[in-house]
C-alpha cells in the first residue's frame, strides 16, 4: 500500500474557509485511509464538518462517499475486510480511540439509509424502540410524548397520528423514509448521516424531506450523500466533492457550484463525467 | 390454435420444431407426475384396505356365573366351541375384573367378551384356522345377534401383546411422544441457538466456514450412523438405559440438529440486512437487534424447519433399532428411563408377524403414523402461511 507516494498534500487539506468565525467544528477527520481487503477506498481524507449545518457529499459512483460516511459512525466496523487508519474526531474526541464503544458512537451519530428500512413493527414501536433501549425514556406517557415529538419533527405526525399501531411497512415510501428520520431523531443524536435519503423517492416526497432537512439543522448536524446536484445546491451549506477515494474540493456550496477551484469539480458539476 | 398459415408474414419455420420440443417435454414431465401419483394412490389404497378392518374388533356375548371356582378356572365354564371363540386374554383378565367388583360374587353377569383373532378374522371374511364346527357356531351367534363388531379401543389403549387380538399401539404412541419430547427439548433450542450464533454473531472466517460445511454434511449422513453414535456415546459411555425414550430421543436429536440448524439459518438469512443496518444506525447492540427485530420475522421459518425435522425424526426407525427401541413393550413407558418403543418400530415388529391380525395392525399403525406426520406438516405449513410477513 503506497500510502505516501501519490498523496496530493495541497488538494487534500481543506479547512473550509467560511468567512465568519462563529462556525464550530463538529466532526473532523484527519488523514483517514480505508481499505477493503487489499482495495484502497479512501486516500487520506482531511475534512472538518461544522455544527448545525448541512454538509453534502457529491461525486461519481464508487468514489467512496458512502464509505467515508460510514466511517463517521463506525458502521464500517461491521464489514470484516475493512481496515482503517487515521482519526475521526467528534467534538474533539477520537471515535476510533481504543476503549471507545462503537455502539455508543452510533447513538451520538444516527444514520438514515437509501432504502427506507422501518422495522417490521408498528409505527409507534419503530420510533419508541431505540429510545427505550437507550433508557432515554421509560414506557408510558414520557415515551408517548417522545414518539409524538419525533414524528412531528419528521413532519409525519399529522399523517399517522391515528394509525400508530399499524405496521411501519404499510406506509408509502416517502412516509417510511420520514418514519426512519423520526426514529433517528428520537434517539437524540448530535449528528445525522443520510446516504442518498431521497434517491428511492418521488419528487414530492423528495421536496418534503429536503424541507425537513432544513428544519432539522436547527438541532442537528446533517451530513448528506447525494447524486442530485440540485439537491446539494438547494439544501447544503457546505459541499464536498470526492473522486476515487480522494477529497478533491470542499467549501461553501455556492462557491463549489459557482466557482470551483479544481477542474475535476467543474467537470463533474457541469456533467462532463460521473 | 387454428391451422398455421405459412404466408402471413409471421411464419418462422423453426418455431414448429421448438413447439414440438416443448410439448414433448411437457408430456414427459406430466407422465412422471402421473406415475408418482399412481404409486402414492396405490400405497394409500392398500393401507386403507388392510388397515381399516383393524379399527373394529369382534365381541361376543356370554353369561358367566361369578363363583370362586369359575374364577379359578376361567376355561371351565365355557363349552368347547366358545373356548375357541372367546379371547384368552379376556378370560385371563376376568378374575381381575371380578376382584374390582366384589358385589358380582354369586351372581350371573352378562359380558360382551373380546373374541379371539381367528374368530375376528372369520367375521371379517379373512383367512382363519377355525374348525367348521366353530364357524357354524359363530354363524348361529350372528343370527341371534350375540356376536358383533365394536370400535377397536384395544388398539389405541393397550400396548403390544403376544395375543394378536389384544395387541395395541398404545405403548408405541406413548413411546413416540416421550421420545419426541426429549428430541424436541434438546434439538430445537440447541439448533436454533447454534443457527443464531453462526448467522448473526460468528465472524466470517475459515473456522466458521469449516463448521458450516460440516453441519451441511451431517444433514446428509445415513441415519443409522447416528444410531451407532448414540449406542457408543449415550449407552456405552454415559450409561443411559438401553431402549429408553431418553436414549432414543437423544439419538434422534443428534440426527435432527443439522436439519434444524440449516433451516433456521435459512430463515435468519431471509430477514433483509437493511433491518440490521437500521438497528446499528440507531446505536442498538447486536443482541437487541437480533432478539427484537430479526428473530420475530424469522421465527415462523425456524419453527417450520423444526417441525419438519421432528416429523422426520418421528418416522425414523433404523437408529432406534440400534439403541434397542425395538423391544417387545407390553406396558407403556411411564418415564423417559423405562423401556419404550416407538410407532415405526412397532410397525416394523408387527410387519414381521405371520398372523393376519398383525398384518392388519401393521397397516393400521401406518395409518396412525401417517396421520400424525401429515398433521405435523400441515401445522408447519399453517404456521408459515400465518406468520410470514412481507415487507
Ligand atoms: N463492502 C465492500 N467490500 C468491498 N469493497 C467495497 C465495499 N463497499 C464498497 N466497496 C468499494 O469501495 C469503493 C467505494 O464505494 P462506495 O460505496 O463508498 O461508493 P459511493 O461513492 O457511495 O458510490 P455510489 O454513489 O454508487 O453509492 C467502490 O469501489 C466499491 O466497489
Ligand atoms: Mg453510496
């Protein structure tokens, strides 16, 4: 593994110059490398993600966006062949430090997936299960309240308040995805990772979820992988462009879309490849 | 289909050949089905033809004066012909009955006494070795309504016997139940736990793969080898009593385990991985995810697999012969340590007997075993249909 040979020191070191100084760094990765067996998937990514902002990851298929996202809540630990080097810090604490329990990390960093994946249980249980397991609430009115608030937070309450006992899988795809978001915010994480959360949904549902994301950033740090350039442009404060396991460019969304510094970024955004 | 028009612009010459080929294949497949159905129908017809008569039994009306003398010599009060007609088993049991009813002493009682196997066969129109004189007597009794068929409760409520008309399936039924209880309580929990460990917790390394390959191979081992294993380990090494439901059940558990593990693993595999991902994304532990989100949807599949494995074990004979469960067991086992036999073993024993009464009971035993197995499979199918969720 020729780690040092072709590492582009300059283009891989972004501090995301935001202009005003009140942005707090929430998640930060330092020289993060990842291999699937012998296959290199991330090549020393350095990236600072700001608190209560939406950060979008864009890039061609197979460039490592999902891989990088899964590093941020240690989901890659579940894949036996994965080897990781480098650091990921949340609020300045390394989540890969020895003695850190990956389950505890995932409680702080929730995740929403591409395919809506509610548990084969009722809507109520879908939301209530994890908070009960984490002892965030006890069974009873506290729990009911949390379920209601989470469903309201995900903009789903009005549609499901009379059918909480129905199976979560009986909802439409877009509703299921909002149920998954409700389930995630019920655990009260700091950071929510979303891997192409709208790619399986229709335009209306997509719009609803995009609006929801903008609401959610009041309370959470959101990191979203998307193949939809307009979506990144519409919702993201910051955008990172990945290419073949490498972070090519990172900056404010407007700057990335209007005035990209790297030719690869420009080519990708204008649709010349990817 | 109407006659093919070759000039309509849609004609493909090879198509006719292809069609003919498809048709031929269809007929071959269909005839295979018909042959197997015919075999099955013939088997069932034959079993019903032979087995149904075993569910009724001949009883004859007799008057007995209950005296000390008659009880001491039950053969004494019957005439020559009646001695050939009434079952020895019934006469032997008479003193016991009288002892249970002391008020009978000194009175004359009327009984519907069990008839012997030969008379029973004569009544059913089968082969028998009765003297013509006795046959005439039976005809007379028939005329006067003093001999008749009753439902054969003996078949269901007594154990095996050397007296054919007194032989029943009861001890085999009880033996099968006890054996299955042992098998079930060992094989199902161990099998399901193993499957959960292998599928959900074990790292995917060489050792795990080696174990999985071997479990799959075990499922294909001839069952008699499990009998030898049971003999070597349970009887010779651990000293479990021979012929007991315990040793039989443990041997069958060895045999069912791989089948239960393989089918439970398949049930767990069929739960979409996205469910597990969702759980991990919420910071749940693996055990929480498995217990509350993977097991419930996998349960029907695991139960179905277990029931089918148990049904298979229930019909198994070879390994049980080796651990001694083929013994003559007149009295039903009262616990898992006493000598017991099981339904297929009892069927096997009877099938070796020359008397028509046993041949009849063999077929009847097969019918009972078949209905139990069919019921078990129906339950398995019902469970799968009822609890399988789609998502
Ligand atoms: N479980 C895995 N085992 C081995 N290789 C993997 C695994 N997951 C991803 N990869 C490889 O790592 C590289 C990055 O994959 P990743 O899924 O992160 O891409 P992505 O940017 O999310 O692509 P997409 O936009 O198509 O989702 C790809 O080349 C892929 O083949
Ligand atoms: Mg991806």
